[in-house]
C-alpha cells in the first residue's frame, strides 16, 4: 500500500546528508511512496515548510556537502505545545513515517514528538562527531576525518619548515573520535581527547617530556599536538601560552573550525549514507518505530532511539592503543 | 629479547604501504628490535638488497603513495632453488621474522619460502583490489575507491554536458569490490562486476532497457556504466561498439588505469595500515607464523596465509542489494 | 536601454563554463538586461530550446564542472539553411546579443551565423586545449593542467615503486599546451608535443638515450613520458611497443581521457571566467561585434573572431626552454 | 667557468619553494656549478649550517609543500656584525652567488648583506601574500588562493545549510591579494581588503544593507564575508559581534590560519617556481646583482631588489572591478 513519508535533517550539517536524502528519494520512488522533505529541521514541522522530493532532485546530489533540506535549531519545538503543533501538521499532510537524519539531539526531538504523534519514526545517524551510541560510524564522520587530516598535512609543511610547535584544534563536541583518528592518520605527535584527559598538569608534562626527548635526539623539531575541542580548560590559546612559556619557544594555535563540517563527502560516507537511507525506507510500514538505523560490523542494525544517548560511545580500543604505541617513540 | 625483523612489499603497489612500513618501524623501535627493509619484493631476498630502517625514514612517510621499498615481480623466487637462496640470505642476516605486505600472490610466495626457511612469517594485506579472503579491507582499497569516484565525478560533468553514454573501466583484477563500491559511491547508472556477470547479451539488454526507460521519461540523458576490468569479453571497446550500434548514439569508453594505484592514502587506509603494522610487530617472537594480520569487524584477526587464497571473498551483500535497489529507479 | 541577451556553450565542455555563465547572469541582472540560455550549443538555436536565466540559477554554480546549458555538436547548423533558421529564431525572441562560450569551432559557427543575422555576437574562449589565438589562456585550461598533473603525480607513485617506464597521454587536440605544461609541472622526464615533434625515430632515440644515461648513473629508474594526443603516428600503444622492444622492459601506456574535461574549476579558471563574462556583458549594446573577449597580459582584449583561428597560437617560449633545460639533466 | 652557488629560503614558507629549489639544483647541475643550500634562512649563513644539493635531492620534490631548507627569523643577522659574519662565512666557502627565495623582508636582508659581501645576490619572490612589487605573482600565491577557496567552498556548505552569516579571515599580511581573489573565486558575498577599507562604520553599513536587500528578496540567506587579516580593528571577533548585534542573528567567525601556508603546490606555482629558478641560474656569473627575478606578463624580468619594497603593489584593477560588479547583485 502506498505510504506518505517525510524526511528532515537536524542538528549540525554533515557531509553525506544529501547522499542519504538521495537514497531515500530513490527508495521511495521504487516503492511507490510519496516523499516530502521538511525544511530547516524541526522548524519545518512547526511552520509546515516543506517540499515534495522526486527523482529530479537527486541528480548530482550524492556529491554535495551540506543539506538541501537545510538545518536549524528549534527552541519552540522543545515544548509540549511544539510537539503538539508538529503532530497536527504531520496529520494534516497524512504522513505515515518521519525519517530524521541527525545526531542525538535530533533523536531526542523525535522521541519528544512521539508523545504527541503515533506515526512511525525512524532515525539515521548524521553528524561529523560520531558521538551516537549504537552504530560504528555516523554519516559525515569519515569526511570530517579526511578534512582534518588534509589540514594537518598542510600545517605540518609549515611546522617542518620552521621546526615549530603547533596546536591544532579539531571538532568533536564532547567526544574524541575525530581528534584521535585525525591525529593517528596525520601522524600527529600528540593528541588530547576528553576520554583520556587526566588533568592539565599531567598532559602538559607529557607533551614537554616528549618534545624534549625528541630535541635531545634530533635538535630542533616540529611537533604537532591535536586537541579535541572543549577539552582544555580555557581553550587552545591557554594551552599555547602555557606550553610556550615552558618551552621558551613559539607555539602556534590553529583552530580548524567550520571547514570541518563541509565538503563533498568521501566515498565511505556516500556508501554509508546510501545504505542507511535505502534500509530505512525498507522499514516504512512495519511496526518498527522510534529506532535508529545504523551500521555495526558492516551490517545494518536497528537501535531504539533512547539507547543512542543512554551511554557514551567509547573510543575504539584498537585506535587508542595504536595511538599510544606510535606516540611514544617518534622521530 | 631483541629480535631481527625484515619487511618487504610485493605485488602491485597500494596507497598505505608506506604508512604500514612507518608503523612497523616505530613499533620495532619501541620494542628495541632491529629492522631491515628488503628492496624490490622477493628480488631483494634473492639479491640480498636491503636497507636498515630507522625512525629517520618515517618522517613525512605516512602520506606518501607507492612504496619506498619498491615492488617487483620475481620469477626466480618461484623455484625451489629461489626459496633456498632466499632462506640462506635470511639466515646470513640472522632474521627472526619476515613481514610481507602484499596480496595473495605475495602470500603464496611467503608460504613457498616456508618450505626452506623456518623463521617467523607474517603477512599484511596490501592491494587496491581487496581480493584477499579473511579480512574486511586491504590496505589501499579505500584510497582506490576514492580515486575512482573522483574520476567518475569528473566524467559525469562531461557526460551531463553532452547527455552522453560513458563506460568507465575500474581496476580490481578478478574481483568486483572496487567497481561495485565506486559505482555505488559515484551514483553511476549501472555496474558490471564479475561476481554477478551473467552473459553479454543479458547485461547489454539490461543496460539498453534502462537507458530507454530513462529517455522515455526525461529525453536525452547522460548514463554512466562502471565496468570491472577483465569481465567483458573483448574489453571495454567491444562493449562500447556493441552498445553504440544498438543505441545509435556515441558511447565513450574511459579506462582509469594506473592512476588508481597511486596517490596519498586517504585516512581510512592510513589508519588500517598503522593498526595492522603495529599489531604485526606485537606478534614478533611468538609462536604464530604463516598468518596474515587483518581486520574483521574493526578488530585485528590472525588468519592462516593458506586461507587467504583458499576461497573467493564474496562482495558485501548489503552493498550489492543497495546497488541493485538504487540502479533500478534513477533519474 | 534594456537589452535581450542570449548565451550558449558549444564544443567540448570545460571547467569554468558555469562560472562564466554565472558572471553573465549577474552582470545582466545588474544592467537590467533579460538573459536566456540556449541549450545544447547551436542545436538550441535551431530547435528554439532555451531557458531564462536569473539569479536563482547562480547559487553554487561557480564551483560546478561541465555546463548547465549543455553542449553538443550540430551538423545541421553548418549549412546556410541552418544559419537562416537560427537567425529567424533569434529574431523571434528579439535577441540583441548572442554570447558564445567555446573554442575556435564554436567561433566559426558564430561567424557563419553572422551571414544571416545582424545582431551583436561576442565570443568567450572556453576549452581545455588553450588552442585559441589572441588570448593567453582559455577558460578550463588551468583546471585541465591541474587534473593532468594530479594524475601524473599518482602515476609516478607506481612508476617509482616498480622503477618502470610509463607513457601518459594528455589531451590538447592538435596543440601541446596541456602536455607541455603538465609535463613541466609534474616533473615528467620527457614530453612529446606536436609543435616540436620531428619524427618518430628521432624522438625515440632521444628518449632511449635519456633513459640509458639515467640507468648508467642510477641503476633501475622510473621514467615518465608525457605524450600529447594525436601526435604519435599509430597512437600511444604503438609508441609503447616500440619503446618496450628497444628497452627490453615493460612500458605502460596510460590515457588520461575524459577525466581531464571535468571537475570543479580551479581558482584561476573561476577568476578568468568571471572577468571575461563580466567584461563581455559590458560590451552589450556597443557597436562591437564578432569579437572574442580574451585576456592578454592580465588585461581584457577584444579580438576579431576571425583572428582566433587565423594562425596557430605558439607555445610559450619560456615554458619550452625551461622544459628543455630541466629535461636534459634529471635524476 | 665553474661557479659555487648557494641558496636559502627565508620568511614565511610558501608552496612551490621546493619546486624552485629543484629547478635551481637541476640548472646548476647542467651548468656544472656546485650548489649548497643554507638551512633555516639567514641563520644558516651565520652558523655555517648547510648541505650540498645534488640531483638526488630533487626526486619527488616538485610536489612537496614547505621547504626542505627550512626557514626561520633571524634577529642576529640584522646587525652590522651579523652581515659581517655572514660575509665571512660565504667567503670561507668560496660562494660566488647567493640566491634568496622569500618576500620583501628576505630581500631587505639580502641588501643588508651586500654592505659586507660583494658576491652576486639574486632574489626569487616566494610568499603566499603576493606583496612583492615588480612581479605579477609570487611563488606560493596561486596555491594559497586555491587553499582558501577550497576552504570557503566548504564553509559555504554549512552556511547554506543554516542560512547563516560567516566571516572568513584570509591571510595576506598587509595586502588584499589573497582575500580579494579568494573572495572572487569562491563567490563570496562581500570582501574587506586593506586597499579599499574606508572605515568600520561604512563597511558595516554596506554589509548590512546587502544582507537586508538579499533577505527582502529571498527570505533567510547564507552570507559569506571574506576579511583580509590585519584590516579590521580589534580583529574578526569584534566584527562578528558588531554584525551579530546589528543583525540580531548569529555570525560565525572562521580563521583559516596556517593551513594556507602549506600543501602541495598547484601547477601554476610549480611552473612559476621552475621558470624563475631556471632563469636565475642562467644569470649566475653575469654582472647582474641585487636583483629579483620575477615574471611580468608571462616574461621573466629583472628588478632591483630595492624596488621590490619601494612601493606598495596595487591590486589588479580588473579583479577589483569584477568583484565590485559581482558583489552588488547577488542571489
């Protein structure tokens, strides 16, 4: 039987959201479902702002960064009245299934909506931070690693030329996935992530010891510290100043910033987004609801939305150990 | 106790081989092992051509394509005499452990060597083709997908401009991993892979049907067929001619070629290579031998070398189904 | 006074054509002109296929490869009847000025049209081949050099790994601009361009001498020959076979192909396209007609269309000499 | 007659410095000159820190960012004693010609050296800022534009997704070359450069007017302002706060930072660097000294070092006008 499906993107945009939307459009077309896209995240639900999505929209979409449905925060939706209004609007359009692409904040919004709307709700994890429990990777995460690594590769050119110490701040909200993997893949000399942050004094000592050991061996050297955002008290400049005064040499802070959210998605994000979007549409019309479609060990999984924020997803142990192993002894 | 370790790269070069060498150097340094690198694959073993690898060699190595140890075919090694000579040379240098980075051909060589040498032998899967059983991905595979996808993204610009049919040949030896995933991630319109190749007539009809259905709906359209190498009898030009005469319109064949082997490795290949290299050194001195270190479901695994070519690794079912699903209905 | 302007893209597509269209749209909007875009090159003129172009069309257009107006060959237009029909259609729409973005073939078409239509005709050079006289660079040329260089950078990884000889065929139609500059910028070891091609025997001897000199000094080496398309009798494979039999070693031919036409334009092409498009609209309504707007020594120039194909634009002497200088002595 | 040549890189590193060093090595080898490279800019002169440069050093060098000779500031050299010591060291090594790759500060250093040393001094402009008078472009400038443009392309993805205002700070020291051209090539909505900066109030009003005009026409829109470093009093955050409070909406500042100095040089920088390096060596042994080798209108020029900082190189008028033209009316 034909279904009416709606999709929205919410929270920080991530490369691959458009690839996911494309897969949903194609899958709906194949099944004969009608599909609309709400604009500006949950705002679109409140303001009944949407557009019908057909195959025309999908041409040359897989490679575009950002999200054609736009995203935005939406305070009004968080109230009970907000959920009620959204539910009314969904009913007015006869929507059977709502697919939400976003992070845990977006999924909490979906759960909140379910208090007023009994339609089917499916989530797809889309955020560069990878901080959604229940899945191995979120859509956008792979691209963000590559963007950070390309930037650090560039910073290293200058760091080497001047044999200077650089601090590079990488996004990740309150998780170290991006920072750890970007540091490992860029052969950074040290990494500071929230999951393994002891205290300022200890981290500082470790960094200084490592630089001094290197200098003793090699003379002047470049040294790159990757720092996850929100982890160092006082921020990157504070760390730069403390390190600089200890080392008696210049320390340059670089904040990669919003560049990390954009760009054409790399293949792994396009593949993940396409699989998850296709799989989600396959669940439309089933009894399953309030679940996130993710991928674990290369297979699709269905996870209750509530579990996606119930615990903090740990860093991959193998990556942590490899980073520790390669950080200790480095030229 | 201190060990003497040797490493070589063999078979087609792959992005990330250098990242793997770097990880091995660092891990050996940490453990206090001596490390030498044999040059030109198994030729180096026969000609006692090698260099000592120290931390100096690792600076700015993680991002380099190719292999600093070079690679080459080596017919002489395949004989019993070849294995005997290699064993003698390894003994002369007092090598305890040999690490071979390469594909199944390289691992067969390692097994062959074991008939004459009783030192420890460890393999690390390195090839863009991903056709090594027992691991999810081989070092170089992720970068090759991205290179193919970037190229197809570019071909699509011209295909769209002229609303023309393009055939793009992608590497992969006798496996469809690269072709399937590059097609899926580039939103190609059709893909031909050995694992799902029925016969020429049937494939041709499917392609033609799809183009005609598209044209009926949309008028002139671009159409990109990704073709795995070695699958179409007579090669890409034969397919282009047959399709062209059927469709009465120009069909352009593009062979991506050796460009797919090179380039700076993407993050996923750098991470995989670093983990496997580090893990392999961790096994040095244990009883384990004639095994490949791979990654399955994000965890390191140890696989007897013989199993890596004992069966044909199947395509990921989820990717196949997604490709089929998205190929049927496309704008 | 308000004007009605039309634009079309013709000939091989080139990165930056969209950036040029964007600039024309913005400039027309500023001046209060109406702008339409004919589709599929001169076919659009014959079939009255066009769309109105407004600022809506320009968002995120500067970075797109290909051409949103599509391109195509058009045999029917070459007849006198073709020009007459086109003229009639232009009059029916009240077009004052036609802007043609393309190469010399496209400009000949524009000149042909002028025998039947007395409206204003302006040309903008757009082709990756740079073979348009009267301007320093054509739109798309800078990007094509970079694409070829990135590809050769990748081929070198494999060439180095195997110390092997590679031939890389680069586009350029009958001109050596792309091949020469791609060779120079990629540190290729030899280049064959039509402007300096003596005869097969002589070129072959020079290549062989150079490889042998290198081998005498260094042992096995990689060696990359960049070959302009259409220059070697019998094509790249013929050269590969001859060289291979002389050198008694494998020689790999790589044809970069249509990949070179696509991709997001590099900054220099975006800048050139934007300047030329803006400048062209500034000439709308003046007496100037049948001219190409190009750039010479960083300044806009107006060149009679007829001069753009009257003589063969020579290679830049400084580039030729530098290539010769750096080719002679190379590691 | 054989000559002894020395080369150093000084000031901020720039992509293409290595390509220039490579060209100098090859040209010296061809001429039979001996070449040494001083390390760490003028420090190497003072500390007699150098290495001999031979063809071995040039393999795979053209594509590397940074500088293998390192760079550094050097206060000690600025004194008379510094110049005397440097001169003594040059004489001790029998250097005939010193080639300095850097910006105007580096050239001032060379002039200072000439008060104590009567050897030949040649300069080659290398800086991403392009703020050296007497040449069209400096080595590194083209790559820095592309890096900035790629970053702004990524920022636009997020800006569009959230329809938000972004400020992007681009390097350039006290010149607007990078900012202007990056803004033009990335289709930024506004640009602030020192050469055309009136006062804060006026710039702010213009930005606000433009955003409001756009919003009136289109509803919420993204808006990207490119800001040259060192131009806005109080810096980017000050501007962000003022704009934010005026517009009553979030304004995000992004500082691209040192990423802009690094990366593999684009083709245009590799070509420029190779030509200038080759040309400079051609002048070794002539009477010409204390000159910079630059390129003007695609031809090599020789400019007295003193002229390179005697006046402020103006922005290209054509770029300024095009930016103004395209900024006024934009979707």
